[in-house]
């Protein structure tokens, strides 16, 4: 472990928070692509997509799923006290990272990791062109500076959209180390970037997602580059907590330059945990 610099010597590299107008949109499925055996990409569009913005690579939109029996889609209304619903009428909803927004083409992509048979997985596996989906937000973004000596990105299948976005936005000359966990080699996806990429795919080999220590074992075995770095971690909540603890306690990572999230939690539904001290 190395000594951390004093707070007075730290460059101003803290994330900048940006707030957005809260809007709820009813969009239509324009395309469905099975990217890998366990990943479906849904492309959405429609007039209500106008004005959509998502400047943060790990932004989250709230997706609202139609009633599986009737196909009806219910969205909240926005009032002075925030969103409101008719009593007892909330649909199934989940948080997802917008993978790619093309304002010119009028399209918005979401990637669905097919893990458990919840409402998001069931909808994505059955989605067809013309189906509808509700999209809320994102309500805000964290803009992480790029002027670090290098960057560390760690995540499982659910983090691939955010990892893809971060790699796409990093400038030429940046250095980035990525640890990405998927089931098998067939689940790996292209990760284009102008940055100098050091990529390590980690394979579960049919083990249940969120179990085992494959990500931590891979990280422990690596010699990390020298210099100041920003670490971004997103995976199962307990795993993310363990990875963050390792980076701080054993790798000398500056806690102010780590963003760790539990994108999901084993045994729970619709969770998103921010992992801090």
C-alpha cells in the first residue's frame, strides 16, 4: 500500500454532478439484436425521444415495462412534488444504463443482460419491433474527469454498457485497464476505444452470476500501472464492496477517486447500491 497524497495536493478531479429535467417517455422498439447468448440489445425510437440527454457514461434511466397480459403501458405524471401514480397502478420497473443515444437518427439503445427470469429479462427476450417501453430520466449525471494517469474499469455483464460508453469517450493517449466478467468467450463483445486498452475478460464458466471471486482473484494477480488513477466498479453488490475494499486497503487507491456500485444484489430485486466507506 502506498501513502495517499494530502488533500491540499490533490488535483481537482472529483466528479461533477449535472441535473436534468425529469421526463417520462413512451418509446417504440425499432430493432432487437441478440448480441451474445446472454445479451440482447433493444433499439428504441419515437417522437417523445426528442430532448433526451445522457452525458454520463454510467447514467441510469428507469425503464417501465408494459403489463405482460394486456400490453398496456402506464407512466407516472410529474407534478410539483415529483412523479405520482394512480393508486395501486405501478408497473414493473428497473434501472438501466443507456448504451448509446443517436440524436440525429432518433434512436436509443439499451443492453439487457439475461440472468434471471425477472420482468426485464422476460420483456427483452420477447420484444418485437413495434412494442412499447417507458423510459424515465436520467435525472442526473456524474461527469468523471479523464485527466488521470490511467483508469480502472471493473464490472460484470450488467456493467458492459457503461464500460463501452467510457471506453468510447476516453481520449487518445489515455490508458485504461478493464476487467469484465461474463459467462463464456461467446459472451465477450467488441469494446472499441481510442485509448490504450489493457483488457482482461473474466469467465464464470456456468457459475451463478455474483458468486465466486473471479474478479477479485484476477485483480489481485495484476500489477497495476503507476500513477494516479480513477477506479469505477459495478457488479453484484457484495462483490463490488469487496473489490472497493481491496483497492483502498491493498492498492492505495484514493477513496475520492473510486465510484463503486452494486448494480444488482443476489436474492433481491430492483436494487442499486452505492458502495462507500
